[in-house]
C-alpha cells in the first residue's frame, strides 16, 4: 500500500504465480530459492522490496555480486516503478548505493567487499546470485548472520545453483521440517509464464546441455570443471587432402610467449581435415607456412585471433587470404567456447581421433579444458595453469567461422 499523501499512484507491479507463491505464500522467515535463468527472481524482489518500503519496512538490504549489476537493476527494474511516484518522495544515491522512498531506506552492497556491509541491522535482506556470492562463506557467517540478531529479518537467499556449496546447504536446511523458520523453493526457467516460447527456445539453444541442469532446471550438481562432452563420439575424423570445390573454414590461434600457434581447418560438414601446430618460429616463416596451407584448402575462410595481432591479420589479408579478426574478451571467449560445446553435444562436428599425433594432443587439451566462476560471477574458460589450450581455441575459431558462414557477431 502507498502511504496517504496528496498524490496517489497506480504502480505497474505484477507477479506471476510462482513469484506470488514465493513472496506471499509460506510464512517462513528465511526463504532459500534455487531458480533457473530468467525465472524472474531479481525483478520480482525489486517489486516486492518496493512494496515493503511503501508498507514501512525499513531498513532493507540487497547484496549482489558487483556494483555494476546493482546499477543495472536500479535502471531496469526499479526506475520503471519509481517513475510513477512523485520525485520528491524518492531518491537514488548512486554513489552511496542507497534508495530512499519516503523516509524508508534500502542499501545495496556488492559481495566482493563484505567488510563494507558490516555494522548494520536490517528488517529485510536479499542475497542475490547466492550460488556465486556464498562461495565466500565469510560473507554469510561473519557479515550477514550478525545482522539478524536485532530484528530477526525476513531473508530471501536466491540464485542459480553453482555446484554444491553453502547455498546448497542452506537449501537443504529449508527442506528440514524441524527448521520452522526456513523454507526451500526450486523453480525452473519454465516456471516464468512471461517468457514467450521463442524466448525459451533461444534460452535453451544458447546453453549447452551439460550446463542446462543447473542453469535451466535449478538442480544442484557436484562441482565439476569439465567443459566438453561427447568427445569420444565426435572423435572419428582423419586428416584429409583438399577436395576441389569443397568449402573450408579455418581457425588460427597465434602463439603468445610459450604457447603454440595452431591452424585448424574444417570442411563444410564440420569434419576436421587439417591441423598444424608449431612454435618458436620467426613470423615470416610462420606466414609462409600458414598461407601455403590455407590456399591449399581452396583458400579457406579464416577466423584469426586478432586480440594483439591486428598487423598480422592485415599481413595475411595482403597475402590474398580471406581473413576476419576475432578479438578476445571474457564475454567473446565464453560465446566462442559455448558454441563449440553445443557443436560437440549435438555431434555437429567431427574431430581427429587420438590415433593421430594431432588428435592425441587435441584430445588431451580438450579433456583438461576447464571453467571457473570468479567471485564476481564471471565464468572463465581455459587450460589449467601450466597446460596449453591452443588446439581448443584453433578448433573453436574454425567451427565458429563455419557456423556463422562469414558473419561473426560483434560481442566485444
């Protein structure tokens, strides 16, 4: 309810049935929510916490991964509601990360600096992306738990599962009938009726099957850093000589320091037909070797790592190659690797078996290739320290070029 003032406003707040069940169903003080992507938890809590402030519940706390996410949530979820309330009644202090609505306050804090959260008590606390931020158990036990002593606040602890850690333990606590103040919830992405069939299809297609159990269906899985699945079934290709009239796609990963340069070529069917791996060569020698191989395969279309190699790309183009640069950021690399994961899971690509020298090296790199989730929620792909992933990147670039047929999405 909105307090009595000379101004009244109809706020555009609505909840889908599962959100309503979460916020207005069970009376448990501590609610632990495992949810799939796009379920609508963040938007729902933005609506719910706005109503709490209007009803006089203050102060409130929202803890998230990083400040950048907080700013986006304010812009995307809070502003569309607050704009219906006269500006004199509310204020967002971006520097302080404090929302004031009438005389009620909600603090927003990032989990990467838990020491800046300590020392306050709240009547409502929301821990967003709990699968990520609760990897730091200090945040929960040393920062959050002391806050509940004064007010015994309502808490919503929610996010997408990320292995079995503290978030999983709290979710299990919610299942215990002896824990009267705790309640567990589990919602998949399909529980959001506001998503269209097209949006759901796109969401599923963008997420490899090996990650869907957690990201879509909100199931807690054992921690595993393995990335690629279905490798053995896809490892059936052998080196092939160029076929006249065939269309070929190449990926070129250039060496940095102790790494290898790798040139990988696929045909239009997604079969790996050629790989060249070398290091400690002068550029002119490398250039001659690369140009000769690519032109032999009907002047294959090339996607090249150009992050620090713009001049190399230009040099190869002057040699008559059809090159396009791919600049690596964490986001663009994730898109590249996710694309390769999906190709392997669907069997759309055939890679060298490990009976060949090239295939043995490649299979070894792919089997140890891993991911980690940083404290800020970023997913990072790569080889473990001391190992190489050059053949993985060369293959991923070639497959990305093949699938996009010369049109590379600009995600950096």
